[in-house]
């Protein structure tokens, strides 16, 4: 039987976060609000929990979910290389509606599916989501819907589609954004747009050179947002090839031998070329000099993105506790999953 908590009530929010943390640690599924759409999540390092998530959505290993993080340090631990522009994009758009596809750290003992050695990472701009992620560590999170149906923007819509496959529903009210995240592939020498989303193209090009194409998929508008045509939930998730219009762009400088981005899921979010700690270290790392929640000492240029106008500002997000004490990345009776190896082509899907 599922439990549901109204996070607008402080007592229910506290109880709901505690129940969600316990559920994630037990390998169960939770639904959480984000700044784009609602997400269904599981512990990223519990293989059978990730399998439950895929079954609940009605998809296979060829569509692995992205990973949401609550701290920049957690993201750094997951990523092997984010290229020349990754840090600039993070500084400008995290927390927020930008998912980055990067080469995953080869030291991680996890199995998200057929990722081909890559991971799609995002840090959401939502107080409830960040509070949960700070306590659980990285979570595999995909849009809270059955594959092929509209992404849920309310807890009621998530309950209607997912029912008792989910143990805990955190009701944060209607999602302010309602448009899925923008997805950028950083596995090549130049960033490539895999899916247009909540962040406008002109804002992205102010920060990084970007390879695009006329056939790049665009995210679904689920709340009537103008200018973003409709698209099935998983249209940006081609498992064995980069979406049409991206892989074969003329003059694409990305080397043919770069690993192919695979399994960029419908959401829902990197330090440059450094050895990343193993999963057991993800929850017990020192706070970075720049807190992603409170923002940098000198904030970047203000966003004028109308699609994110209703999203909470960084100043409105509460101070969150430090990362919890480390815990094992795998269940006691579970053997470490094989690390995915990079393939010979370039990579694929959050929005959440």
C-alpha cells in the first residue's frame, strides 16, 4: 500500500522525507516533485531497484534512467569527464533544467542498463527534491509516467499512472515548470544538443558552443507552454543511436570513436578528468567551496528564461544538512554490477 505526504505541511514533509529515505534504502520506489515534472526514483546503486523502476514505467534496459544529485560533489563522483564546457554549463544552469550526458566514472559499481559507459546527470531546482537527494545520495530518476503517456505534473497524475508500484508519493503541488529538461551530450569534443527543453537555445549559446540540427527532438509541453511542440515521453531515448539530426550533422567535430550516448531518459541531470571516488564515498564527501543550493558568492547573470520564471530562486531554497554518513552502494546479498564499457559511437536520455 502506497503512502502519500503533503509536503506543503511542514510535519508531513518531514515525515514524508523520512519515509522516502527509508523506502529508497530498502530498494523501493518513490515519486518526488522536481522543477520540471514529477519523477519516479530509486537508489542508483541498487540494481534490482533500478529494474523495478524500469518495469514500473514499462521500459527495458535499452532505456536506462538518468541520475539526479543533490550536491555538486555527488555529481563529480559519478563523472569521469565533462569536457571543456561542462563546468561552465553547470555554473550557469545548476540547479535547474539541464541534463548533461557525460562519460561515467569507470570505478562505479552500478547497473543502470545499457548506458555504454555514460551517465545522464541533473541537479533539480526544487527544495523537496534536493532535501531528499541530500539524504539518499544519487538516485536513478525518470519522469513519473508509463512510457508513452504524458509526464505527470501533479501527484494525482503520478498516482493514476503508477499506483501501488510506488511506496511513497511526495506531493509538492503542481510542478512549476511542466516542461522536460534540456539534454546536452558532453562526450564529444563539442557539446551537442540531444533534446531541446526548458532552457532556451540563446541562453545555452551564451555559455558554450553547441552543435544542433533541425531534427533535434523537443520536450513535451504538458502545461500549455507555448513554443514547444508535443513529443512522446521517450522520443529522445533512442537506445542504439543518437537522435535523428544529431549524429550525422555536417562538420560535427566529435570523433567517430567517441562513446555513444545511450539511454538518456525523459527528465530528469562533473569535474574535469579526475579520478572519481567509488560509490561508498558519495555520501561522505566534504562540502565544496561553492554550495550548489545557496549559489556562488558572485551569482551568474540572472536568468530571463520565461519557462523557469515560476521556479523557486536559489535564495528561497532552505539550507540543507550535510551529506549523510556513507553507506554501501549495493545490497548485502548483491554482487557488484559490471561497469558499462564505452562503445565506438557517440551517446544518448530528464527531464525530468
